[in-house]
């Protein structure tokens, strides 16, 4: 069983409350997801985030392939972090931790995603040529959109890495 981990850090010149209000609202996920992903919230995003919340989406991870994605918000510490886990969708495992840390002049957003692909060795072969590249594009788009919405911190260096664990 091969596991992968995506680790992302991005700084923004906003308060922790502003970051939390934006990131903890599932409706805003559509704003920071590339249009070609065909991302739509189907159900479950009509309340403030809480542990146990089930959110249903449709997404097209690759051209011509649309699937439902169901996540559960499993942990929430107001203003600081939340965790979503896939219950049904394109991954064999998806565990996504979102952290919002105050720093001088703004916040650092940190995402840690542990994931596993389906289809055994075929999934592992698809990882470097399809999945990893797609995740890199999604997070690059997200970084760009968040800077477009909130601005860019001077002298900031955002990070993104994906590795096997």
C-alpha cells in the first residue's frame, strides 16, 4: 500500500479570523478550484462547519470523468484548523488537514493531505503522470486565486511538495 502526502504552505496578508471565515465556508471552495474541474457542491454546505458534517460534491478530475465526492468534517477547532476526510470518491484514502497560523503581518495557511490511490499498481503508475500533476495544478490555481482575492505578502515564499510516505 503506497501512501502519498501533499504539503502546502501559503502566506496571506489577512487576519486569522478573515482566513477562517473564508476557508471554513465550503461554498468558497468553488472559488479556488479550477473551472475545468467541474466542481459543484450538491448538498451539506448550508450550515457553519461542524464535526460530523457531510458535504457532497460532483467533480471532474479528468476530462470526461465526473464523479461524486463525499467528505466528512471530522475535526474543527474554531479559527485554527479543521480536517476533512473522504467517505466516497476518487481516492482510496483522503485525509486533509487545514491549519491557519497567525504570523507577523498575516497568516500562514498549511495543508497536509495524506492520500492513497485506488487500483493498486495501476494507481501508483498513474500517480506521477496524472494525479500528482493534477494536484500541483489545483494548488497552483488555489494559490493564485487566494492572492487575487486577499493580496500577496511581501517577501513570502509559498511551498508545495508531494512525496511518497
